[in-house]
C-alpha cells in the first residue's frame, strides 16, 4: 500500500476515534441531528459509484483466470455482438455483489456512467437481455459453468497454508425455493405445500462454498440424484485434501452407496428410527449409556449476567399449550449392517428423555431415539453427535443463499433457466469466499468467510469512490472510510500480485 494512502487512513482513523471517544456529555438543548440548511448539487466534473470494492472483485476474477475459463467452456452465443458469455455471467453476479436483488436492478448500473467506466465497459446487457441469456442454457451448459467455478476455486485453495488441506467436510442438504408464479415450467408442490423448486446443495463446510447446486421440481425428495453429485464432489476435493468427510441428515443415508463411499472418505449420516434400530436401542444395558453434555453456546468473557425471563415459556404455561421439554440426553453405540451393505458400520444412538407438560402439569415422560451411522471408529459417541449437529450450520449458508444473495428468486420462466440464475447468483457468494481466502490477514479472512453477505457488501463493496480514467489506468479514489480500508488495500495488493501457472 502506498505511504500516502497509509497516512490518509491513519489521519481519518484518528479523526473518527477522537469524535467517538467517550465523553461526559452535559444535557443537550437540541437533538444531535441538527442539519437543516441542506442543498443538493450535481458535480459537473467527477463521477462516482457507491460500490468502490467492485474493482478488487473484478481484478480477482481476472487474475484467477475465472473470466477466461467462462468464455472457454460456454459457447451460448454464435456472434459476440457485443457481449461475450463472461460479460453476461459477471453482469448478473456483479449486480448481486452491488446489492441488487433482481434482474431489473441491472438497469441502475447500466445507466451509471461511472459504473461502466469502473469496469472498463462501453455498455452492459440490460435486464431483458440478461433474461434471454439465461434461457440459452441447457443442463450441460450449467454443469460446465459450475466446473469452471470449481477449477478456479482449486487455484485459490492451493494458495492456502498447509493446515487448510488437513480435512474437508462436505455438507449435503436440500431446500425448498418457493415462488408465487403460476406459469414456471418444472415447478411443483412440495411436501410442505409450497409451490416452487427443490434445489440440492453440496457445500464445503471449511469455506462455506457451494460446490454443486442442482435445481429440481418442488416435489422431488431431498435425496433425488444426490449420490452422483456427492461422487462428483468427492472427485473435486479428494486430490486436494488429506481427509474427506461427508455429513447429511436422514434423507442422504443412502445405504446402497455406503460401501463405495467407505473406500473414499469418512461419513456421518442421520438414519431413520426404524423399528429394528429402536428394538436394539431398547435392549442396550443401562450401564452402557453415557451422559451427553451440550457445549455452551458461548463463553462469558466478563461476568455472568442474570438470565432474562423466558417469555415464550411463560406464555405456553399460561395458555395451557402442550410443551415438550428435554430432561436429559444419553448416548450409546452398536454395530449394524444395513441390508444393502456388505460391511458393518457403527451406529451411535442418542436417547432423549423428555417430559410432556400442559400448563403447570406434567402429563407423562417420553423417550425418543435419534440414530447416526458412520464408518469412523476414532470419535467418541458424543463427538459423533456434535459433528452431526454441526451440519446445522449448512442451514445458515442456505439461508444466506436465499435471503442474502437472493439466488432463489426464480426470475425466469422454466426450471433450467432458473437453475442457471441460481448458479450465477451463487457465484457472488463464492466470490466472497475467494476474497476471504486471498486476504493476507488470515484471521480477517476467516471472518469474511463466516460473514453474512449483506455485511460483506456494506464493509468491502459499498465504499463510495470517484472513478478517474487517466492514461491507461482506471483509478478508484475513495471518498468514504471504514475501519477495514487498510485491510482492503492489503488484499488488493495481494490480488494484484497474483500469478497462476
């Protein structure tokens, strides 16, 4: 980073710190917001954009070879008049990174000369053209685009420290992407009564990157076609990571594939509480059950505060609603060979001791079993349960894809076109992960990977700046400030120096 930039950042940091330092304020006669003599003018000389961080994102895509990779694998346009395939893909992805929530928001950037200058573009596709581009995809083209992203991400992975490659954890889950549309081809009604689609998402838990996202009709069961995509995910990560794990809920406990996966990875899946498993659990001697102690949600850094009243529980009691409360949890294990397997696997059973209450009355006690099947013999039963429960973090990633990235808006009129939109919009989430992985400050990089998408945009993308085209350079001159600008400049310098062979 240039010395002059460092001085300016330090000066701005001192100014804001001085302004925000704690003071013993006297009672103020007027509100803090006192601005009244406000005027608006148009700068006739300079033009700027709100999303100054987009330059670093575009340079990263260029340096990693992602742009060239898109153009090499996609041949959807017979003639480039004037756009290439990468222009269309990045136009949609950058709209999401700039905070757009639908294709129509592209028009806001298209009418902004500074945005065009910032990306070195004479013109960008309008929303209608973007929709037409999505309709050109077929299933093979979408897979090619996902593999182009996977080829790029492996380049980024290879620049990580040795510890990164010790273990890869693949999370597998399905979700419901609802729509209020009535004429979208391929939509169907789910078991929840929601009309829409049922995407399958396989992510790398380490970096929260969706490796494969597959769109399916809304009535598709979660496990539909999941085995072949799990196999492709294993192909992707097996050569890079020393140890690979898969985890999923009961829908993905595909016993016909266990023996095959056992040779390639470790796995932990939930398994349905079938009658034969419940019968085995009932016969386990009491001395073989051990208490499961749940980890605290967080560590108290100062002193423990008084817990506030549980309003929800009070209302349930007052109104006499039925309430199921966990009294204790125990774990045990046994060996089990599913009917479609030639090998015997380890089953960890979680026994929940419950009490069913109505108002202040305890009606009866109940016992419920939850089963987890694994080919690992090294973890304790408690660790198996913790590991399986950590899969819930994948739900947070899916929620971000739905409501942070808005990748499941279904803006087009058929299953394949909407699948293409999902994959392209999800690139914005992947790009966030790549940016975090390339950040020199690894602690901050981990924070970026874990960061909500909206916060990432507000912190690293929405930095107001003036765009200046001078000679052969495009200069982004920041006029805004936040505490992460110093790290932004360091990351930009690291991206600028990238060389992939």
